[in-house]
């Protein structure tokens, strides 16, 4: 979700910068820039570049999320086994305490 906001912010900033640049005539050749392309082409190129950067950033974030999900999935069997081991230990200890309590009750009943 946060990546979508960043992407939208980047695209908005590029659009504003591009639109503000379109109204300026930076040379004596009229609206054609020094590299021979007009404001619409410059704006299109800027939008294409911003889209490519945003796409690359989104793909990077998706890759990180996939790696984290994979790592979590890989850890689940170990966590389950550890929980099972801990539960068995606790069960054994509780059983032992119950036996000790029973023995004390028998001893005090004599």
C-alpha cells in the first residue's frame, strides 16, 4: 500500500515538473528544445521515464515481499516442531507434578 502512494507521488511530481517545463521557451528556436524535440515529446519522455522508475521500484518491493513470505513459509515447519516439543515437555512436567502430589496425598493418608 505504501509503495502505491510513493509511486503516485513520483508520478505526480514528474507531471507537475513536466507541465511547468512545457510553458517555458528556453531557446530562440520557439517551442523546440535544444535536442530537437518539442514540449509534448519531452513530457512524454519524462512520463515514460517516471513510469519505468516506478515500475522498477514496485518490482523491487514485490521481490522483497516474496522473499519475506518464502522465509516465513520455510520457518513454519520448524516452529510447529518446536511448539510440539515444548508442549510434550510441559505435559511430561505436569504429569510428573501430578504423580508427586498423588504420592504426597497417599503418604499423608497413612
